[in-house]
C-alpha cells in the first residue's frame, strides 16, 4: 500500500468530533514523488466501497495495527478534490488528542493509503505521472505531511529541534516522532531501544546530544 500526503484543509471541526474537509486535491504541480491526481481518480473506488457497504478507515499515522480513531461517513469527488466528512471518536484517547489538535489548528496534514490502478506517464516530462484510478484503503491524520523522499531526514530534523533546548527526548517522545515519520510501532520501539535507550542509561562524561546525533547518522 502506498501513501500520499496533503496539507490538511479542514472546513469544519465540531466539538462533538465531526470533521469535514479535503483529503486530496486534483491537478496542480506534481508532488515531490512526481505525481498529479486527476479528477475521477477516486470514482471507481468510492463506487466499490458503496457496493460493499464499506468506507476507507480513519487512522492516525497509517497505524493499521490499532483500531480506527473514528469513521469517515461520507466521501465524494467534486471539482476540487476528494471531499470527506467524518466523526472522530473523542472517547478514544488518540482520537481525543487528534481532535484537540484539529480544533487548535495545529494539525498539519492528511495522508491517504492507496494502491495505484491506472497511471499515465508524461511523455514530455520523464518522472511525472498522472494518477487516473486508485484503490483507497484509508485516510490518516498525520502530524506533518511527509513526502515519500523525506523519510528519516525529517525525523532527524524534528529530533534536532528537540535537542536545540539541550535535552534528549524521552523514549516515548522519540517513538512518537518515528511513528509520525511512517515507521511501524515495532520498528519505532526497536530503533528507539537500540539508539536512544543506551544514551539515556549512559553515565559517561560525553555530550549525550552529540552522541545521539552521531548514532542517528550512523
């Protein structure tokens, strides 16, 4: 399953957990992956969901190992993109955190989980393609949209922001950063356990922040 990220465009966030906005927009300049989404790209998958009585899942950070944090209740294509409306479960701890972030307008992105069914390459611009049909599996809230080529570099940048105040992050903080970057829960736990935990346990006289950054580069 592939992921594609967009700046979050929320039209409305209700105190009861309702949310409305766009998960994707059509046309425009290619994203960093070289893709443009064409109008109609979601039409077949939305028809298939209606036929089966299903909806794309509402997740946090593409974490399919955890239950959805709510439900996307209505999705449709219009002239702008993929419009959706849903209900966040504010009784779920993660759902409540996401809802609060949306209400504060501090949430930065949405990301779709999909499979490409049809795409046309641009004969005049190698590396640019137009997605004409996709299977949509889920739409996730993400803390900041991550382009496919960003990956670990963005995690390092976020960690360096934390280290700028002269403190190492806690294990949970670092695991959250890794999860937001797209790593699975098990991967985030393993990376944090092997990279950060020894430094937190260390009683050496070296600079822990410097050693931590060295371990990331390694």
